[in-house]
C-alpha cells in the first residue's frame, strides 16, 4: 500500500496514531496501563466505526478538535496525578473562573498559550492534509457492511439496555451482566451501603421503594412480554472502558459531566419532599446563633494552635473556650467533592458520585426552627449546578459575594463579616449561619491584606507569581503562612461578634482539604497528590459561656474528644448535636460532643479508597498508601 506513504496520507495516519497512543502515556511516566490490549481493540473498532460512518477523515476530523485542545491537560494530569481527565476534572475546569485559572498558571500562561497555538496549528494542518487527499476515502460494499453491522450492534445493545440481558459471563465486561439492567444510575443504597457508608439491607429496600421501584417493575413487565436478550447476543460495550480510550473516550467523559450537571439541576426537585424529622429537644425558646465556617486549603501543621513554630494563631490561642482537634481527616482533596461530605450524610466513599439523595444540615436546622444563611466568598458557577451550590440553596438566605474576580477586595474573607453582622441582627430567635471562606486558596499572597505579610521573602504584591516554580519555595511557604495568620484574624472577628451578641452561641471550623508545599525534597505543590499534608486538616470549635452553662455535658465530651480520630463525616452529626437537634435516624456515635462517639474507618482518596490509619506515608511527599488492599472506587 505505497499510497499510504504519500505525504498527506502519512501525516493524517501518524496524527491519528499519536492521538490513539495517549492512553499509553503513563508508560512514559513510569506508571501502569491497565488492560492495554483491550484499549487497542476498542480504539481499533472506534476508528473503523468512525471511518465507515463518515467515509473520509476530512468529514470527521472536526469532531477531534476537543481532543487536540485538551491533550496538554490530559498529559499533565497523567504525569503529575497519575490519571486522565475525569468528570471531576472537567467540573474543576468549567467551574473555575478565568481569573482564578490565570492565578494558578502564573508565568506559565504564555507557555500554555504557545502550546495551545501549536496544537491548533497541528489540527489545522492535519485537517488540510485530510481534505486534500482522497486516498483515505472508504469506498465499496465493505463500508456498507460495517455500517449495517454497527447498526445491528447498536440495536442489540439498546434492546439489552431496555429489556435486560439473560445472565451471561461476558469476558469483555468488567463484571457479569445482570439478569435485568436498569438504565437508572445506581444509588449508594442499591449498592448495599447506607448513608454512612456501612453495609445496609434496609438501604436496598429504601432505594427500591423510593427511587428504583417503578422503573424496575416496568422493566420487569417489559422483559416478560418481549423477552430478555440472550446473553450470547449481548454487545460487549462498557462505557467506562470506552471512556479510557482516546480520542473517542473523551465524549464519554464529557457526557458524564453533562449528566452530572443535569442530575444536580434536577436534584432540588427530587429532594423537595425529603425531611429529617428534626427537632430541638432543649432551649427551644432561647436566643441562639450557630456559625459554621468552612475553610479552604488549610493544612493542620501550619497552625500554631497545633504546634507549628511560627505564631500563625496569636488571637485564637487567647480564647479559653476553644477546642482544636488534633486528628481530623478529609477523605478527598478537592473542594467540590469534600464539602458535600462535610455538610451532609454523604459518606467519603460516595464523594465521587454526583449529588446525593438527601439534604444537608441546613434543612435539619430549618426543621428545628432556625433561620438559615449560606454566605460564601467563593464563586457560584450556577444556582443548582455544582455539588456545593445545590446544598447552599437550601438556606433561607443564600449569598455568593465573589463574582469571579480573585484579585480584588472580594478575595479577602473579611467581606463575609458585614453580612454576618446583618444576619446576627435578624429578629429571628434562632439562626444558623454558614460562612464559606477562601482561606488559603491559591494565590496565597492574594488572600490577605499587607499587614499580614509577616514572613519574607513572600509573593505579596506580585500579580502572577510563578507558583509552580520550585525556586519560589520559600516565598510560597511564607505567603501560605500569611494566609493562615489572616484566617486566625478572621475567625477571631467571628468569635468577637458572637461574644458581643450576649446569646447562646457557638462556632465550628473545618477546612475542606490541605495543601502540599514542596515539603522537604518533595517537588510537588497544591493538592490532588494523595499526600498526608492534604488529608490532615485543622478543625476546631468555640463556644460561649452561655453555651457552656446550657450544655455542660457536651462541652465535657468535646474536650474529652479533642484528640479523637475523626474525619469530615463527623461534622454533620456533631453540628446537629451541638444544638441538641434530634431526628429518628440520628448517629450520635459520629458526634464529638457525645459520649457515644466511636472510632470509624477513615478512608482517603489515594489509589482507591485507602484506610488512612492502616497506611504508610512514603517519602518527603508523605504519599498515602494502604498497607492492605484499598477499596475500589465507584463513580457515576
């Protein structure tokens, strides 16, 4: 086939070969590629299908443009995070403002811009080559035969999805086909796991009665009428496996992201009748204010309250009614995934799934007679289309103060203080106020005013510092400590306001995740690297004298449990117990204010779900690796 070596033909074929080899790029970085032959076979079939349907490359080359554009991102994630673009990564990219992205890129923006131009030129030249040649056109009966075969396969697959497949050991699928497959996404209950991540038979019943009952009944009736697809006719197509290919698998990941956002938009409607049945059992007629502060990117060992040599908490250390927890974990080092675990009963091992079929502690407080507020200094991508904003909009009053500019005064968390004061002046007797801060979100030096720039050299005043440049390690760390110092001031102002109210008041603070900062000889920074520094977070509770007088036993247990092994799953239960709010399905064994507190397994997102307390921390980066067998992660 000498015509394939002609310049245009060769260029097109080499381009497609390079794209197809992207799933094998982990080999370059010393990583493992799972089931490579399945990837090869799937990609071959996908290319044949595309060629047969479109006849010539020039007619489907346009569809490959997204794969060209995101190719640098895919390779970057493969190199530094050991994984390709996922639904979660697409969420971070889409939900990040341009200003925030520029902050992170720093002086690498121009390199990325140059690389993007080169990628687009590459795409354009390969399209031009594909348009100029007709040697690669697929003529003849073989093309129509492939098209008919594809149509038949699609029909069989759709039939199996609609009416079910008789049990058959499929050697190509990851798991045996079920006798009847529901098109509805599985909930955590159908997986035999309750809302706390524990095995649950009643969870399966609840799911059947509430979400999947009507669907399964209809499908069972249809299967009885039309008959299930024989197992030997089933099409061995698994969307998850196809999603691991390139470039075609990118469509699966994009579809998953779209599905997640559609699901989140529908979630409020689906959950509108959900209720905890919560009520406050004591001090119902007492004026009280509870503040929950959600921190950002703050790590435990940079707080002087926790033993750090630098005085980063000079104000909080003066508070006698403050308890700092010494052993708190977040299960996943990403805001959009970690915050839902903190504010609802969603378990860590379900955090990679879109949405949750329950509401948050905001609704429980509302049921108990509290007026609720969500005041955020973080940007809202949309009203109901991020995993956090869905919960935030349960509040009676929801305010997103940051419109996406992360370089002006809105980036200082002090912007939350006037709305806090206004909420406290509300005539309602009982109030829950959630403050979602920017904390130590990069750019660290943009998170605080100049008077908190105490350690030099720093990156303060530099608009686009080179945060990913190892030479800036000292300045980066000094700026990070400045952001913690400012967080100390901010929390002290919240406590000062609560004290001035002369009411029964309390405040909780937990960070969503930590950061790694080129520690020791480690050459990585920020988060998403499976390190101890990202999972070990600060958490604390402050209470007023009136609160201590009202709940002496709770304060006693709080102090007793300050060194207990807990994680962000404990926050929901502790916050409700804080106000003596009870509900039928409560779990006081998860509350740090209860004598019933019991230790639970603490899983973290590191090479599957690793048991943190049975893990080894490797090297200067303190990478978390389970000494046993980590749990397999289940995603939507």
